[in-house]
C-alpha cells in the first residue's frame, strides 16, 4: 500500500492491486476536474480470517494515463 502514491498512472496502480477485482464507477465532474473511482478487493497481509481489504482509488480521467489522485483503504469483516 505504501507504493500507492498520487501521480502514478492507472497501469502502475493495477500492477500493484490487480485488475480482475476492479469495479469502475461512473465519471464525476468536480471543481472542473473529471475523475472516477475504482474499487479493488484485495488479499494482503492485512487480511486475516473473515476480513477483507477494500481499496478505493480516485483517478484523474483527463490526464494521460489516468493518474492517481487519492487512495482509501478499508479493512472490514466479510
């Protein structure tokens, strides 16, 4: 998770998180920026027992490579 830094292109983010579990949300226009969210369910060392790690990232849809803007990580019970 520490390698997920703003400015990374989507291909690099998906290289870290995988693509199979991605759920892409519709684009948004906010503050004159076109962005979209993608949610990834991942298995990681943080995941234990009946818990799962859900990572939601925000991409800049207008920049080449759809660069990463923000990351939210939630560990929750299944």
